[in-house]
C-alpha cells in the first residue's frame, strides 16, 4: 500500500521530450527571422512554433543598436 508509484506518464515511441536541443530547423529559423522583421514579436513566434520564448531568443537574439538607443525589445 505504501509503495512508491510513478508520477510521470509513461513515454511512448515517438514522444517528443520537452527539452529539444534543436527546437527549430534551419528553415524555421530563417522564417522566424523574416516574421520578426515584418513586425511579429517573439512571444507570437514562440506560440506559432510551439517552443519556449527562450528558444526564440536563442535563434533570434535582440540586436542592440548603440547609435539610435534602440535595443530591440518587443514587450507587447
């Protein structure tokens, strides 16, 4: 009765782990950069591709432009 039990669900063949070292393919990375340049924000891209916001920042880092004082943040 007081036996330890498994809390995590069993993995099935083909299941994707939550931590994927290559979250976006190179084609998706290029497309994400184009979408970012066309006005989408990083939160939208994370939802679109089903990855974390950290993954989007990994592939599409913030470009800091010292001359204009703009830092590229998109807190929308």
